C-alpha cells in the first residue's frame, strides 16, 4: 500500500493499572505521519511519548484504538519488518562487542549481512571499537550503536526516542545532520521523540505536541511558529508620535532592555505587516532607527502550549 | 528460525560467566576431578584406586550417571538447582538488560521464546552428554592405569543395548529439561527479575520433587487417602516411573495404599509431554500479552 501513511494511529489509548492506581498514559491519540517526513513528537517528561512509541513498536498493547505502520496493524506478524527503532535509550548485551550485538539483532530479524553491519559501524563512527565489549562504551557510544541497530534492516521508517541523550554538543550536531540525511538523502521517514525543543526545531518538518497523554498541537514547525506570538520592536523618534500613529492600527506597548534607558515600542503585528508598520511611520514623519521582528522559538511555543489553559483538555489544532 | 537459533546460541554461549559457572561446570568439574585423580595416581596408586572404587566398573552405567542430576530423585531436589539457575538467568536476563525492546520488533514473540527454550535445553543436554564422555574417559584411563577391567566389552549387543538406554535416558532428560525451561521462562516472565525467577522456579522444582511427601502429608491432615493419587500427574512421578519401565521393565513401586504401582509407560510419557507442552503454551500466552515497559 504505497499511498498509506508511514504511521497512522486512531484513538490510540493506553491505561496502566486498575482502580485507584489506574493511570492514563495515552488518550485517544490520532497521528498521521507521511512518508519521507522527519516528524517530531514533543512533550515534557511523562507526557506519554515513550508509551506511544512502545505501542508503535508492538511492545505495549493498546488499551483501545489502533496503530498502523505502512497501512498494517502493528500487531500483525511482519508489520514491523521495515521499521527500525531506538526506544528509551540504548540497551545491549554488555559482554558482546558492538559487531556481535548487531549480528545477534540482525540474525533475530533473519537479515544477517556482515557488510551491512560494517557499513553501519562506519557510519556511526564505531568501526575502530567494534570488537570491544559494549560494557566499556560511553553513553554516547551506546547511543550511536543504538542508532546503528535501528538502521540494521535498512528500514523505511526509523523511530528514534530521544536519540541525542548522552551525546556531547558535537555529537548532537552530528546526530541532527545524520537524522536529516536519513530523510533528505535516503528517503526514510523519521519519527523523532524528544523533549529538546531546539533539536526538533532544527530537525523536523512537522511536529506533534503531546501533554498528559493527549495531543494538543500538530502541524509544520514553520506553521506552528507562524501562528505563535511574534511581534515587532521599533526604535523611533519622536517616540510619543510613533506610538500614537501605530496605535491607530495595532496594539502597542513600551519596554526597555535591562540596564538600558532606551525605550522600544512593541507592536503586536504579525511579521508580514512589518513593511506597513515602517511605511506608516515614515509617511507620518517619524524617524525609524531600528525595526526588529521578534519571533517566538518553538520552546516558547511549547511552554505556552503545555502550560496554557487548553493543555489540560486538549482541542487539537492542526496547521 | 535457523538464524534466530544462531542468535540465541551466540548470545548465550558468549556469556562466559553464566555458562561457565552454571553449565560447563559439570564437564569441566568432572574433568578436573579425574585430572586430580590421575595426577594423584602418580604419587599414590592406593589413593587413585580408592577414588575409582566408587565407580560402577561399567562404562554403560557411568555414561548415564550425568543425567541422574535431572532425573534421579531425591538428588534432583538439589542437583536441578544449577540448570534451573542458568535457565532463569537467561530468561530474566532479557528483562534485566532491557533487550526485549530490541528483539520483539524483529521477530514473533513466540519464536523468540521457543528459540530461547530450545537453546537453553540444548546447552544443558550438551553439557550432560560431555560430562558422560568425560566420566567414561576418566574412569577408563584410571582403570587402564591400574590394570582393572572396565566392562562390558564393546560387543554389538553391549553397544546397541547401551545406545537404547542412553536414548531412553536422554529422552526423559530432554522432556525434563523442556519442563524446567518452561518453568524458568514462566517465572522470569512473571517476575521480570533474575532473583525473583530463581526463587519461583526453585519453589516449583522443590514442590515437584517433594510432591509425594506433600501429598502424603495432606492426605493425613485431611484424612483423605485418595489425595495421594494426584501424584500420578506430577512430572517427578512420571519421570521416576518411566525410568523404572526403561531399566527394570516394570512400573514404579509406590508407598501408597491406594496407589502402590505406577501407571503404564505410555501414560507417563504422555503426561511428561503434556506438562512440557502445557507449560510452553502457558508461557507463550502470557508473553504474548505482556507489556514490555522497560
């Protein structure tokens, strides 16, 4: 079914425990991830990201709803044949080398190709230490090996749960490039869960934000940022006249940077209106010294979304 | 399935500490015993002859001795502990290492468990077979050195008779191993910890080994003598009974008024198959429904 989405969930829910100890980890989650996308799955710790991934990987049985990968229910035999995953941190047999760990995993999937293992170990920068027991590896090395394990079967869909955990800044940068390359150069779909907003903002095409088990926002990264609060900071003279002119069309407040007596006008105008703001001021004889578009980062958006009034009982908005 | 079995074999066999202390300890331990005996024999023939006198003097009997640790009651109460510890550690090890999350998406859960059961049972069977060979070699070398006979002579009748008895013993040993492996798997799945699995599986095994006495006690406490008849359904009763049929050609004699003779051979073999298959089916059903959350 080439037209089916890479991932589709329909009212996917999971509860753990019974009675008073009952916890709803994921509630009626509806996701659709198109092929070839890098899809970010954002949420604070305990939001239900890993439980969702575990349901996608058939490790946890949904309490209700269904999860499909490439059009097939994940519970069907062989549905995960073209899926690679790194779930909640890397786990390996410490007494085996990286090469032997990958061999065991490849044979388990009935897809053992020594040249593929060699190639992957080189790609993740572990070729030089491939014969050493994994127990001696750093967290970052295990993380790289985890990514290699996820890519073993040359999967169409790669599910990565917090893949940059334990990596140093250079490793994080390298991992981001690697993930982007998976989609851009090799046409793979990447489903990336993270609580690191910077990572998602720099890596993903689309994003879903999950909070307390419910999806509260879904859309393209650019779309979410565009819909989010952004404004224009203006330095102009005379300031009072500028404020008066701008108030005719927009909401305006004053602010100053800490330790600086210079005042700014903050115009609540969307970025596309900025040329009109400047034109209006200049047309009325106001000198505009600086005009700066201030965009909210995904981090700001995420915090607003997960702390906002709608976060508790979510009405999902799609871009 | 071959690749899966090779994966299981590789990761189990390379766990040197686990297999060294709980599996290879049998043949290596016996080898060590005979090496010490032979080295000691360089200095004292009396000392060596004292050690060899405990043997049966028949290679056909010595070769079967290793399997006794799985089959011969009451030794089974303790002698099963190491194989059970090995099996429990192998099954629970996947939970402890968090590896199920890597393995389950790659193959069917049923295949993963069945391959593991097959490999742990095969490894122990190989270790016992190796122990048989080392025992016969050690006894033979010592006896040759002392100029003692080590019968029976290698005639067609002796070899074919021995092959049949070895096959019968190995069959019972294999069924016993499958039952133990299924018990260990179930204990590991239910407890998700090595220690928990060890405690549960030791409990199961001890209950089975002591079932006769437990049932006698219950019969006395509740004044229900027919309770002891339940013994015929336990693995231990049927292993002992089948052994009796294989070695003496008659059913096991039992110390119960209402149940003094063991069942026939077919019943016992069928009961052992039912235990192995039933426990395996239970393991598969529980594992299939289990949420892997770590």
